[in-house]
């Protein structure tokens, strides 16, 4: 059961229920991947509401690795989500809301 107070969410990916969380290490990985100097810059990037498929793969991969999964971004890219593209967007939205505050609907 995910603990929202720790920023955890649960999502179905590849036919399995999985826990995702953006730990400090996962956030550092995202900062590096997106060329953000700090967490504020990273949050501002996500607030723009634009997300490429590559961005979603990176965020979901970091969330899975933050929760302890040993999975590469290439493997993440092959995981199916219920609802297709909308499902991936929902997962990313919920994860960012759990990490940076707010609700998924606000994201």
C-alpha cells in the first residue's frame, strides 16, 4: 500500500501494480536529465504542463527506481499502461503531485 505522506503512489504498468516514489536520488536524476540546476527549476519545468513521451519515460523510470525497482528507461518504455497515453500522463501527474504537493487534478 503506497504511503502518500512519503510521496508514494501506486500505478498499473505492464499488467502489474507497482509503487513509484521520487526520492531525493530520483529527483537528482531528473535534475540531471532535464538540465535543471535545482528543485525549483525542476518543478517549474513540470508546471508548464508540457510533457513529451521521453519525459514521461524518465519520470516513471525514476519513480520506479526510487521505489526500489531495478529497471532501465528502455524497459519502462515497453511497459503498457491502462488507457494508453492518457494512462501514462495520469501516472506522471499523480507522481508529481505526490512529490511537489497539490492534487493530480491540479497538475
